[in-house]
């Protein structure tokens, strides 16, 4: 039970607070939020890319393709995060 609370607090601190800083912050606060969210998204890209590759090698092509798609979406989110322009629109 305590582990779940700790995990929830960590997710809140690493994801939600930088999002608030990105939306409402200016200057250094916005820059710090961009850096933290970029690090989180890079970790997500790495994990989904590696696991997607493993799934493709294990003949689970649908799972692998889905995870590779998640990694591509994270790349698009990083682009939007730093430029402010959505890439697909």
C-alpha cells in the first residue's frame, strides 16, 4: 500500500508538476519543465523502443508495432515541447 502511494507521489512530481510549470510558467520555470519532460519522454522512447524490438523478434509483431508507434509519438511530443508547433498539423 505504501509503495503505491510512493509511486503516485513520484509520478506526480516528475510528470504533473512539470506540465503545470510548462503551461503556467515563464522563463526559468518553463525551461526546467521542458528539460524534465524531455528526460521523461526520452526514457519512455528508450523503454518502448527496446521492448518493441524484443516483441518484433519474438514474433509478436502487433505488440512491437504498437510500441514503436508509441516511441514515434513521444518523438513528436518532444518536438512540440521545444518548438510549440505540432508537427502533423
